[in-house]
C-alpha cells in the first residue's frame, strides 16, 4: 500500500495531538507533584512511563508523517 499525502498529514496531526495532550498532562502531573499531592510512588512512576512512551510515539508519528510528505 502506498501512503499518500493525506496519510502524512494525518500522521503529523496525530503527532501534534500527542505532544499537546501529553505535554499538558506532564505539566499537570508536575504541578501535582510539586504541590505535595499524596500518591504512592507507583502512581508517579506509571504516569511518567506513560508520558515518555507517548511522547516517543509522537516522535515516531512525526518522523513517519514527514517522510510520507517528502515522498509525495
């Protein structure tokens, strides 16, 4: 299957969505941590791992989308 321009735009949009939503979540998680919110360590570790994984996925989507747009 050949990826078309519309697929590249979709992938870049998905990457932007990932960066914006997980960026806001990161900001909120950091604010909760600095305010002294009482949570078990597993909560902070699990959510931090989710942030890292989803930001990495956003990077993969952005690179893939850019590659598709360059080829089309």
